[in-house]
C-alpha cells in the first residue's frame, strides 16, 4: 500500500461473539484440570496451525503424567518445527 504495509493478517474466530476470549494461559489451565481429573483417555482436537494450543495440550498432558498421541501429517510437521524452534519444552 501507500504506507508500505503489504498485508494485514488476523484471526476472526468468534468475532461475532460479545466480550473477550480467554487467554491461552486460562485455556491451558482448563485443559490441565480436565486432563488431570479424567478417569480415562482424553481426546483433544486443534488446528495444526495453533502452536500455542498444541503446546498447552502437551504441557497439560506432561504435568498430568500422561502421553500424547499425535495424528495427522500437518500436526506432526508443525510439532516437529515447533520442537526445532524450542517451543516444545
């Protein structure tokens, strides 16, 4: 554009919903509670592009002494890259 801005990239998930969305920290705390207190297996889905959510799920599972099973090529690829970049601690 005229001001040197090439593009605007944004997320509009729940844009029509009033109020604020919870932070990833709050979501992570909720995930941790559910995963720790579940009596059996826990199934969690996420977009493969949501690295923050993937990290929250992995940390919640780790803290609960559980393992994660990753399904899908895109999910595996994104996790591998996130791990290489140091996001998957």
